[in-house]
C-alpha cells in the first residue's frame, strides 16, 4: 500500500456489501444480508495484494460502527467478522445476547 494512497470504506447497498478501496483499487469487501433489525455478515474478502496491511480490520470496524449508528444488530455468520468481534469486545453488544451462542461469543 502506497503511503499516499487513501484508504476509504463505504457501504454499497446495491451490492449488499461494504467495500474498502486503496486509492482507486478495490482491496476487499464484507458481504451482508440486510434484515429488518440486523445486518447478517456472510463473507469477508481482502485481495491477496493487500493482505497483511490491516485492511480487513478497518473494513469490519467501519461496517460494525455503521451498524451501531443505524441502531441495528450484527449477525457474524462470516468467521472473519466473528473473530473480529471476539478480539474487540466493544462490538459484542451488537450481537443479540440470545444469539451469541450460535456464534460461540
């Protein structure tokens, strides 16, 4: 990742995913299914060229902060999102208490 390349994360509702870009390049995404009261994260992917740069964490943090700001719950079906929540307990409250067992949280 170039020092000058800006990292941006956006929700792309038409594609049901959050996308992270480095400059003009798509570096990865977090796919989701929107439910009336929750966002179910189903798959997260970072392009091999951008691995090891912390972009997955930035992507998931942005997505979870957005979910929190919208007053929705998070359902971490995706193992990467589940692992991120496990390592960052400040996001655990987004997973409904009665569903945490499904995700080993």
